[in-house]
């Protein structure tokens, strides 16, 4: 019985799903290892101290929200599921509030309480990966219900023992937003922040390349046009568990406990909100093709570039409107 866990090697280079080309000129570009991958910050009119402060914001959020760190606030919340409420920071409260809002909006296609499956059952990204036994999946599914996560003032409570919060579906997007917010407050007008599949570019026209989900090259490129753009990509090759002849990637359908199977990758572009773009990309993967298309019709603010499982490419009019110099690569 062979069980293996994988993380895309691209995460050790520039981020899982895109590359940003920095044009020539005076700028500061630095990378740090955060949230299990590399975060990258580029500023065109700031200092190393500005970049240090932005990285510090992201590190603080990692320390609060990591389910790998037993001393984090999130781990304390998970440990006390079904026991008691705990006091949480304003940052964790904010991200949990957004997570619950998206869960309600997507009718559970995005569910922050999916940790019983992603952490407890499959163990994505961990050494103790689990074999996908049907009975175990059924038991874990009973512990996934966002309605049982309660927020009251500065306290949070998970009502059922064994439940776990996993913020992997929007935590990186939230960290990107907070880093950009800090940079702007410090007077930085042009730059970019990225971590794994989340990228925010602002104030400068920048080239962006989307990785091909089934190859080494890129599938598309475009320019930001100087807009404040939030770009988030979810792919079926980012992180997965291989069990005998079965490959299970980490973007699960909460109600089924199994991977979404309709897409290779989902890239969403929005104006200035990586947290939502990150969560929505995760949700669309779980919704499946038909329901995802319906969701996009009711959310005209979302630009989408999607590669379906059969290799077919879809992009909507909002995507074409938000970006410039769009090119689909052969």
C-alpha cells in the first residue's frame, strides 16, 4: 500500500501558478519562505524597511492561522472544539468572518471547517498522509459544517468535538491583502505581493504569465494595465495525495469528501481583493462546471480564466475587461 504526499515544486521558485515579469527600473524585489511556500514582494518606490514590515505582517498571520503550528491561535481553537470558546485576535476574527460569509454564499462549496478531511483524514502536506478509506471519509464528513463555527465578540467556538478549521482556502489571499494594505499605508504606490497561487499587483503595468496546469510552460499571459488587481489560481496539481493508483488533490468537495474533478485550474481576477478571489477560486473548483458557470453569471465583478479537465479553456468578458494585452498561448 503506497501513500505519497506531493507539493508542486514550482512553489519553491516563484509561486505555484503564475510568474510576474518585473520591467527594468529601480525596484526592490525580495522573497521569504512563508506559509509553506515562498512569498515575493516587489516595490518600485519604497525601501527595504517597507518590505521588512510587509513580510512581518504576513509572518504574524502565519503564526496566528497555521494549522501546522501547535502554538497558533487556530490550533488552539481546533484543540478546543466541542470544549470551550477561546479569545481570538482581530485578524483571526476578520478572516473567519469572511470565511463564513463565503461559505453561506456558496452553500458550503467553500467551508472553513473542512479540516477534519484535509488535516485529519488526508493530511495534505504532512508526513502522516491517510489512505482514502470510504468509512473514514464518511466519518470525517460528519465533522464538516460551517454552521457549527460560532463567533461572538472576540471569541470563537467550534461546537463539535473533532471538527477542525482549515484556512488554506483563503489564508494566503488574506495575507497578500494585508501586506499590500501595509505597503499602501506607508506610501508605496507601485508594486506586487505574491504567495503561492495568490498575486496582487498595483500601480504599475506589469506582465503576468499563467502556468500551464499540465506542462512546464505558460498557458496565457496578460498585463495588469496599472490596475490594482487581485489574481488567485487554484489547481489540481498544487498539493495531493497519491494512494496506489488514485490521486486525490487538496481541493475537496466538502459534502463528498473527494476532490473536484471538472477543472485543471481556476484563475480568478478581481479588483483589489485577494481574500475573496482565493476563496471563490476554491469554491468554484468544488462547485463543478455547471454550478461554477452559474455562480460567475451572478457575480459580474469576477473575471475568470478556467482550464477544464479536458483541456478546454474558458474566459469571461470581465476577465478580458480587467486585463490588457491578453494572449492565449498554444
